C-alpha cells in the first residue's frame, strides 16, 4: 500500500481511530483502524459500495471478509494521509 491517501472520513470509537481512505493512484478505498493506546491496527481494501458499512462497523466487516475469504488484512502501524 502506497504512502499517500486522501481521507474521506474519520471517527473515534473508544480507543480506536477509524479512517476511510481513498488512494487516487490506484482508485482504491481502504479502511484503516488503529488503537490509539497501543498503536496497533490494520488496513483492508473495501469495495466502494461497502465503504460506509465498513467505516461504521470495521471489526464486523473484517470478520465477514475473512469468513468469505475476501480482503487482505494488513497489520499496520501509522497511516500516512495526504491532507
């Protein structure tokens, strides 16, 4: 996953920062979730039609994607966003 992304949406949920990102060079939408206390998190590419569902229910979305054998979850540290 490349370094530059544009933030479409951001929210805090407990200790989790949830970002919905668009990568213009590849025209991909990604969900990024990071635990603010530990710095641990993950990123997963999401289809544009599922972006809002993934944004509001990130852990459930990832669980469903794994059950279906879809979506590559990448463990992530910091996320770089082009502002």
